[in-house]
């Protein structure tokens, strides 16, 4: 009997509060449509007048100022001297001429042993 009463109360709860839930969902959907139309018109006006479409927060503007200040400081400083250049940096100059393949091949070949052959 208690489960029967619980079922009836649950049904009444759904019947009474379903219209309010449906009304809330419909009002939210209508609000969303109005916001969409408002933003569409606002962005179209901003676009055709040539203004910026993005709204920047005050924090974003502060960060831009800080970054611009740090860039100016970096440009005013002299570049650091590299005390340990790598081999690649040494060979990346215009004066360096690497030996051709044939020249390196000749250098690697051993000298002919003509004198030893004559003695035998």
C-alpha cells in the first residue's frame, strides 16, 4: 500500500511540475535566440564600421603593456657573447672551403711501395 501511495505522489509531482520545467526550457531557448540575434547585429555593425570585433579585458591590456615593455628592454641590451661556440658555428662561415670528395679520397690512399718491390 505504501508503494502505491508513493507512485501516486510521484505521478502528481511530475504532472504539477512538468509544465513549469517545460516553461523554463522554452524561456531559456527564447532568451538564447534573442541573444544570438543581438550579437549578430552588433558584430555586423562593428565589422562594417571597421572597429575591433574582440572585446579585450583590462587584464589583457595590462599583459600587452608588460610584454611590450620587456621587448623594448631586450632590444636595448647587447647580445651575449657565446664563449663556447659549437663546431657547426665555426663551419658556417663563407671563408671555409670543404675539400671535395676526390681530394679526400687521394689523401686517404697509402703511398705505393715501389722500393720494397724492387728489393725482392
